[in-house]
């Protein structure tokens, strides 16, 4: 945990005890947050290295998460091109070059004008989860669970308000929405 930083979203680190390679976000000398990598070598962790292709110089990258197959790294950034606030990005591992590809914004509905972060895929890749502060108070986030569809329906957007509603993941009125409020200790 970074105490004293002005980043209200960075409060925790996901580090499974079985994993021998760890990606995390840490404050740099300039005060921005960069994606770092370390790996367990026998009984000690290697010196952390900044993953420079994934990090911007003067902005923040937070919550890097590996896909279950470990070939894609997802993270949030407010320094790369985007639609506002933190957006979700992905980068794929190129084994022949031994480096991550240039980050790609995941676009709607994952990235929105609000802050979107902490993207995680289920082991079977049937679901994806991420957090966002779309349409909620500053001290809260919604956790969205999206199910993959083999053949999604694509429809063109004809008006800006339709695109905005899509970006906010608004549900049709006829569809029941389940919300659960959870108290999270500081």
C-alpha cells in the first residue's frame, strides 16, 4: 500500500501465493504510478523492473492483471489515449520479441468517460469483471460482471445519447438489475 499518495483508487494489490511472477503498480520518482514486474527466483523476489512499454511518463497505470493463460495483461491508465478518467487497456505478450505489445484501449463498454479499472477474466474466460465509478458517488464503485457471447449482435449507434448510454452500461428498464451494497473497511 502506498500511504500518502493522492490516488484514491490504489489501495490494494492482488498477489496469489501460487504465482511466481507478479505485476503491480508503484509510484515512480516523478510521483506517477508505473507497472512493475518481479519474479520469484528460488526463495527471493527479483529486483522490480518497470515495464516501460506499458507505462506513461507522467501519468498513472494501475491494477495490472494477467489473463488466465498469462498471455494478456490488462490494466487501467489515465495517461494513454482514452475517453476520460481511467480507461481499461490490454497488451499481449510477444514470445518471439520477449516483450509486451503496445497497449490498446479496450473501448466501450469497458472504457467510459468515468474511471474504469481492475479488469479480471474468469479462468474459463466466460466472464469478465471490472470496477467503475459510473453513475455512483465518488466514494463508491460498481462492479460489473459481463458474460461473453459467441455471436454478439452489432448495431450501429445513430445518436450521441445512445453511445453515452452504452458507455454507462445502462440496462433496459424491463430488465431487473440486482445491486448489492457492501461495506468495505478502509
